[in-house]
C-alpha cells in the first residue's frame, strides 16, 4: 500500500528540543488506523517514507491534537530537501508489513 499526500511542515517544541512533523491528512490517517497491524508502542506504525529524493524508515504516531497521524521529519531530510517552516511537503508513505 502506498499513500501520497501534501501537507505543511510544522514545529513542535518540547523544552529546549525542536521536533518537526508533517500531519498525515484525515483520509490517509483513517486508512492507516484501519490497517491490521500488530500493536506497537504509542500506537505507532512503521513506514518507509519518500520526500523528494530522500527515502528513509521511521514510524508515524497517532496524535489527538492533530486528529490523525504525524510523521516526524528528520533534520537530515529537511536539510537535504531544503525544507523550512510552513513549506508544503510532498510525501509518499508506505506502511511496513502490509
């Protein structure tokens, strides 16, 4: 299964650390929530993600605040793809194990 979407990059700050995310849109989040996958910590789902020319493995996490799943965006990816705050990101996301 391959999901593609566009969403803005946003920052969540905890203490002195900054975390960057893209929120998975509602329809795609609903699709992820319905996958018959074994339970993982914090309700996460392992995924392979491609943004531009960069592909990596990570997990998406459910977020009540964002009303769906959120995708963490590593610093290396943001720099490699020239992404900054509020930039709209084209994402291809493939759940692992489906």
